[in-house]
């Protein structure tokens, strides 16, 4: 570890960013959460200070970098609703790409040369083969995925130009909640499958709508690779440690479990974990939903030493259900 253990965490009041702050603190770092609080939650910031700021505001970033003198940045701040990105692409390019450019410029001004970026499997688009490895062509099919790919390209270009050492972590489907019960999903609107199914099981919503049951899969529903948020957080710490030893340049890593679960399998597991019935309505397919998305994270295992500890679907859903049962009482 470097002498300076302070790390800026953009989006540090969000679901994955706050979990990363917890993992950083456990590893001996000092996380500084920087969040504009559009989707962040003050109750999620528990392991270091919160600086309310928009990463598009370069002057405000200068104040924060000057005050804390960070050694590195973990960058989570982004809009992440695929459908909204299709309807309002400029919002996504301004925030996700423009905000990242502003952040990289601030890092350059203050001599910070290490960046771990929260990227996405959405940069791959429709898969040509499964499981998807890092050599799979990047051909995003929506502005959200395109905005993330643009940031990756910018990071790669800043290696030879400015000495930036960076890693892009391409997540598959982030899921679950903090096993200690301190953190969990609280999105508005909520679009992730597992919390939506839990809402349907507990009566918070009338049913779960399954978007298509005629895909070329065993049960006709889409298959996704679900990865626990605590495992994602651990990967960011390992990535940061690798950057402390690496040369300038950008390296991507997939983060997934390498196994897929269908929508129907998720619903069945929710029923098993909760003991409750989930009302299901079959709806039409959503445009642009691939039948199967499963990641190959062998590179992260070999080079980062990352191996998911909470990989099975039952564990992922059990932690999400524990958080779901706490409800508003847990958000203090």
C-alpha cells in the first residue's frame, strides 16, 4: 500500500459505491465519498466523510482534491437506467462521459494517477459467444453502454498521454445486499429484478412482470449472471492494489460468477427464501434484451486474485431479503 491511503470515491453514497467505501476502510484506506445526492443516500456514508458535489463542477473538484490530497480515485458516479438513456441520450453523455472527463481533468491537475472505473457488460452489446471474456468486441446497443465505453477509451488514451494507471471493471448484474445488514439497494425507481421480485413477494407491488417467456433458453426467460455487491466491492480494492504496482495504461476486467440464472429461477429462489408466493404476469419482450448474458471472470482471478465469496443465487437473494425486511428502519 502507498503511504497515502486516501481515496476519492465518486458515487460513494450509492449502492455499490458505499459498499466499496466499507471494503476500502476494512483494507486500511480512507474513503472520501463524493456524490451529488441525486440517487445517493446520506445514511449509506459511514466509513469516511461525504462531500456533496457534482463531478461536472471542476472548481468544486479542485477544492476536494486540494483538501484531501487523494492517492487514487474509485469512480462510480453515473446514471444507469438503460431505458432512460435511450429516451434521453444527452443526459447520459453529459453526466457519464462529460462528468468522467471533468474528473480525469481534475485528477491530472492534482497529480492523481490511479483510477478504478465502474464499467459494465453493457459495453459488449449483444453477445457473439458465451461466456463473454474481455476480448469480446465492444458494440453497445444503448447510450448507457456507449457512454461507459467512451470513458474506457478516454482512460486508455490518458495512459500514454498523462501517465494514468487505470482499470475498468465490467460488471454483470450487481445484486444482493451487505451481509452485515448495513447497506442495500434503495433505488427510485427500482429496476433491478431481485428487489422487484421481493416487492412482489411481500405485497409491496401487485406482481412481477416477466418480459418475454419465449427466448431460446430452457424455460423461455432471459438468463443473467448475478454478482454479489460485496464481491464487487472486494474487486475494487484488489484493483486499486494492482494499480499501486502497475505501469501507466488501462486494463479491463469482467466481474461475474460465470454462471447464469433465468428470470424464472430467480423467482423460484425468492419463493424458497421468503416462503411467499410471487404473483407473475407475462409481458412482451423488451427491445434489446439478449437471451443470455454470462461473463468469464478468469482474468480477474488470474491477475487480481479475485474470487467471488457469495456466488450462489440463494445467498445473494437471502442477503437482499434480509435488507428488504429491514425496510426504512435500516436506512438511518
